[in-house]
């Protein structure tokens, strides 16, 4: 009798956040791709940020630091996988330092679509191994996008 081994694929979870901004797609794209703009909104509420490296091209690397109000700094880095100006940016994401449960690499895809005079931004990050890890990113990314909206309104 032949033995048969079946493997079950581990579940994978994705985080998706959608926002509508009162700005043209080209401006939204620009704010994701230039260090002088990124430092104005990248990071959760009450955090500041620093861009250490930004090679904005497919295959290019980035490294951002976010600085918490408690003085703690967190580093993240990755590689740009796809750039379609002004519609899509895909990049890998992983924490470089800190005490995070998910020190694995995920893929972030930012889709930018015109909706009339406004811009729909859809942020997607995946895969997460479990719901808890995925949900631990919701607040931080949501606050980033809140700050992006405030910054867009100010320029």
C-alpha cells in the first residue's frame, strides 16, 4: 500500500485599507516617492520619521526610521518590486529592529486610482501568518494614511 502525504497550506492573511483623498493621483504618488515628503507623514500618530535610504526604482532599496514619542526608534526596510507611475508601488517590508512578532518579510502594494477629481488609495500588505499579527498593523498604517491626508490638505 502506498503511503500518501498531504500537506495543508498555511492560511495567509492580508491587511487592506482604502482611502479617498482630495488630491490628484500624481501628487499622491509623489508623496510616496520622495524623501522630503515622506518624512512629513510616514509613521503612526505622534511619530516622526527619517528616510535613511531611498533608491526609488524597481530593485532599489529603502530604509525608513520612525521615532516614537517615548524616544524609541524603529527601522524598516525593503526592496521596490514594481513601480507604475502614478498608479502602483509594490515593495517588500520588514522590521529591522525592535521586538516585533512578525519579523518576516511582507509585500506592500499601494494602488492609486483617480475617482473624479479625487484619488482612491488602496494599501495592501500580505501575507501575515495569523490574524493577530495582521491586526497589529492596522492602527499604525491607518494613522500613517491619516497623516498623509492631513499633509495633502496642507500643500
